[in-house]
């Protein structure tokens, strides 16, 4: 049996979560809020997530529980700029 190492963090950008919200729409949310969106079906949500993360399916996590799109999160660059 061959052991396979998990993908390195350098091979892709960040984690992207997908799942359904309370209204049945599909949600895509990058872990730090850098990007996200609402979709009517899973296929379009996955397509968007793959496009945004430069085709790294190993960084997409489908959540078994509800997820709500949160576009109010600030990115690290926003927080750093606010401190200046």
C-alpha cells in the first residue's frame, strides 16, 4: 500500500467552503472572506470555487451543515491598511 502525502499549503491558495444556506442556495466562501457567492446549484458553486482557487479541488471543503455567505469579513490587507 502506497502512502500519499496530503497536498502542501504551497500548492494552492486557501481553503474554500461550499454548502447550502438556510434558504437552500449553494454558498461558496473563501476562509478569510476574500471571495464568495450564492448559487442555485452545486455544480455552479463548485465551478466558481475551482475558478477562484486556480483549480485546486483539494482545497474545497463541502460542509454538511448550513453555511451563510458573510461578505462583511475584512481581509488581512484591509486590517493592515486600517492600522496605518
